[in-house]
């Protein structure tokens, strides 16, 4: 059973990982998905989402490497799988795919990312 998807789809304090830059980047991921949901036929919104996702994942993984985070490999695999999925998308983005992205982000932060609190 997963966590509820907020509506409207925006970051709130319940998603805080307590690393300022990562929290700011997470806000950007929410906005990126929100923008694609609002304009599923906008190729620039989709392209922007892919870019912010890749940049955030790279930054988060670098922080994990720097601290020898034990769960880096499985965490990175989740990132890679998500990037592969969204990189393969074309507009218009279906409502089911938008729902998948929202659900993935909410649960990735609240389950997987929360494991690194106080460890990076």
C-alpha cells in the first residue's frame, strides 16, 4: 500500500528529507510532473521534466557516493528505471502515465529517500 498522492500535486513538508538542496530539487520534480499533467501535449514540459529528474538523481547519487551510502546500488537502479521510462515518453502523455509518475515520486521520496535521512 502506497502513500497518498497530494492534490494539488505539490511538495509539502511531509516530503522533507532535511537536506535543503535535495528538498528544493524535490519541489522541482513535483512542479515538473505537475506541468506535464497540466499540459500533456507540451513537449517542452516533458523535456524539462526529464532534465530536472536526471539532474536531481545525479546530485543525490553523488551525495550518496560521497558518504558511502550502503543502499546506493538499489537506489540508483530505481532512478535508472524511472529515467528510462520517462525518457521513452512522447507527447501527449497519457493520464495513466502521469498518475504513474506522481505515484512513483511520492512513494520514492517517502519510502526510499527517507532511508537516507541523517546519513548523507
